[in-house]
């Protein structure tokens, strides 16, 4: 077993995107500090290894969820 694997390696692609959104939403709402951007960078790198590329825009109002973040996932 590889010792450099993280718990995120077990996430499905959908779970990875959901957690990425969760962290970004909480950073921009002030519940998490800006230091958590290191975590989002880690998630972006992990996704890239899977052939997925995350981009996001902040302060967007989406109906009906009204999430402040819009995430785009591309292959």
C-alpha cells in the first residue's frame, strides 16, 4: 500500500467536487480561513491526476440553491 495516499483518494469524482464546493463556500462565507486555499489546491491537483480540471467563480447567486460559488469541471 502506498504511504502517500490521502483519504481524498477514496472519494468518487462526485464526492471530490462536492467537498471542493464545501470548502470554497465555507472560505468565502468566513467559516474557514484563507489558509484552507491550500486544501483546495491539493484537491485541484488530485482531480488533475484523474483528468478533471476545476475552475470556480465566487460571489455568484444561483437559483434555487443560491450557492456563492460556481464550479466548472472539465476533462
